[in-house]
């Protein structure tokens, strides 16, 4: 181990294989107890920026502190949020957590490695409680609802997705069921947390993303006529995800 002799780093090994979600839960509820902020780096991720934690903490303290800010999220496409909050220089935006969640379906990529979570805020939200592989994305959004969020588009690390990575493998029927149950539970939390107008905007953005996924699926299946009809029916899908759709159509994704 590279850090075996580093006093600031603690190494732990599970006696049994807990799986990805089990590791998340142990990190948060046991190993991270007493921490102010939690960062989770999966085994196929690595960081490339030596100063991102200091930079994030400086921005947090300058904009209300941990009492107000519950999440600092790097490698996040800030485009949908540029006019929904206060710009913090060229790369970051301070926004309300509810707005972060509402715009989340329009964000092209989600990087768990970039999410620095306020542990105190997460403690009361059932963090990592979903027994499904989307527990990270849903839990982080739940925390966001509890305060303000800073999103930052700077890259701080890399996701080294391998052929045998859990993300790439096909879900079992049980995993698909857990995934859907988690999504339905999250929607119920949103309904209780957002106003009717906010919920309508969230569902509208979710619909745009679902239309994009349908178009991409049709293109990959070489059903070009159906994909074109879907594009005409859902013009906002192309407005938000045009580059991705074109790449798939050209076969260069």
C-alpha cells in the first residue's frame, strides 16, 4: 500500500465482501463518523488535482460555511445552473439545493468522485440508505435539498471505467427492481420537499432526458426513421443533448 506508513491515512479491510453499496454505507456510518466532510473514491477512480479540497473549503467558508452549504460538486456540468445562482468566478456557481436537483436530469455526466458532502447534513437524510447501485446519485441529491450547493466544472480526477466494472455489467432482474424502487422512493421525497411548480419543472427535465435516451436507443438500433420522429416530437432533447445525439448518429460515441 502506497500510504501504509502515512500517519494521516487509515487503511481498513473488510472481513467479508460487502459490495459497492455496503462499502458506501460503512464509510459513511462507521469509518467517517465525526468527519465534517465526506469524499468517496471508488476503486476505479483516481484524483489528478492536489488542491481541490483546499479550494472547495475556501469557497465554502467564503460563502456561508458548512452551516449553509451542504455539497460541493466538482466535474459537474454547470450549464443548466449558470442563470440559476451566483457565479463564483469562471468555473463555479452557488445555487439553492432544490435548483441543483431540478436541473440534475439535464446534466450530462455524474461523477461520484467529485461530490464533497457535508456529513452533518447527510446524517439526517438517510444517506446511502437505498439498497441499489444508484444510491450515490440519489443520496447526494437528497442532501442537496437541505441547503445550498456549489457546483464546479473543473476536472479533479478520472473515472477509469474497465470492461469488468460494475457499472458496465448487465443488471440482474433483482438489481433492476431495487433500482426502480429507489427511484420511486426518491420521487416521494421530492414531492414532499418541492413546491408544485418546482416538481413540475423537475419532471419536465426528467422527461427531456428520457426522450434523449429513447432517441439514442433508436439510433443505436439503426431505427433512424423512428429516431427522427422522436426528435421532432421532443425538440428540447436535441437542444440539451444535441452533441451526444449527433455522436451516436455518426457512430463516434
